């Protein structure tokens, strides 16, 4: 259709500016002062375009936070904002050091964590004395469902009116919390709850199976007869946990699906989200889950990295973003037998369970 997207708008501006000096002059005249927000998220082409529009006068005002550079997969690079002074001679840096969102203890722990990074501006992060709140370490060696039930049961008894969020490294880690929210009847908002519902193929298998047949035998037979794709077998077995027969499993899936349609609401006070999707947002109470070894920071990201040190620093910035979404209370849930390196960096050994 000849349509273009946002990336095209930036990329296609390059050839046009080279072909027409008049066009470039016209656009520079329209940008007497150029304001660039979220400067830490710029990729190279976006920054080049911004500096081109600013022209020789360099009347450009950039706002950003090097400690919140978390989109390397979108080609953002913390070194780009750290190196702005080299591209803009005479650049004056103004540090906005006071965090007006978070309780002092949240700021103190988050700052202590991110200060382990080497690629950052040397600055001091302060808290506003007007804020109040606390940080709680929740050492729980149980599985994620047990952790979810413990936290959400406690939150469910609190007075309504304040917003809560559960933040994870990935959508997959949100699944147990979504399942328990459905179990407890708690409304929640989420982009992707990580719950993998039985697909049409799996439901067709359940529809054909004898409802009185033991569910594990039915799933095993379907897999053996190749009626069920092996990739879906484990998902169906997960849903089958606690169900004695096929009829019970059918009812459980229908009940949970109906509950999901009823409880997933945009106006809910409880949010389930990944840390990547929360920059710029805030809640009164935040629980950061999965602060376990190999989970956060992501073991896979570190193993596959060509430069593990830089990836670790980005993962640390991601944790910093997640922690500083909390206005009042921050709860960090971790396995005391295998705590994340971020927990070890932000807290003293005697504080850990």
C-alpha cells in the first residue's frame, strides 16, 4: 500500500535531506529550539536526525536518564547519551537528582543497586522527604504458585483505593500470579498474563475423549496417537494438574476462561506487567518477583551475550526501573537459597532470610 511506519519516517528522512538543501533549511527553521524527550532511548539514526535538525546553532534540549536505558533490543545504547557532550561541544548537563515519586528507602535501595554499574553518569540520587513508605524482603523458597497465593491473599485484605503492581522479568513469570488472581476473584489488568490456554487442537482432544477417563491417560493416548502436537502436550498436562478425569479438566478450563474474561479489566487496581513495559508508570505498592539466580538477571541473556558485562548492566538498570515504580511500598520476592545478585548488591547479608 506504500504505507510507512515510524522507523520509516526516520530512515527515509536521510535521503531526502541529502537531495534537498532547501527542504533541510525549511525544517530547521521550523525547529527554533529542539526538545528531545527520553533521550536515553534514541538509536543512532534518531540521534543523527535530531542533531541534523538542530543545525549549527545546536539549540537542543535533551531530557533523559542514563540509569533507565533498558531497550538495547531496540538499538538504544547507554554510551550514546553518555557521549552526547563529544557530539555537542559546549553542552551543559543539569542533574535532576531528587526522586519525587518513591519513598526514601525505595530510593536508597534502588540507588545502591544501580551504583554498581560503570557505564553511567557520576551523580547522587536523593529522595524527597515528603514521601513515606518501606521496602520489604520476602524470602520464600516455595514455588511460584505458593508465592503468588501468599502475596495476593495479603493484598486482597487491604482497603481498596490504592493501586498495586506485580512486576516480572518476563511474561512467563506472571502466569502463576494471573492464575491465583483468577482463583481469588481479583480483577487485574495485563497485556499478556503468560497463561497458555489449551488451543483448539487440545480442546478437540478433550471433546472426543471419554469424560470419565483419567485425564493423564487421555492426554498420553492422544500424544501417542499423534492427535496432539507434542509441543502442546506439556501445556495440557499443566492444566490437568489436580483433575482426576477429562470432565473435570473440561470444566476447569471453561471456568478459568470465563473468569479471565470477567476479571481482566483496564480499570483494575491490580496490574501484572513486565519491567520493560512499566517505564514512566507508578503504583502505590509494587512487588518485584523472580529475584532468583538465573531469573533476574536473565541467565539466558547473559549466556547468549557477546559482552556479558554490558548485558548485566542493562539488566541492573531494568531492575532499577522496576523498583522505582513504587511510590510507597516495594516488596522483593526471592529464593533465600538462590538469591539474585541484585538482592545481594542492594542488601546486607544479615538482612537476607
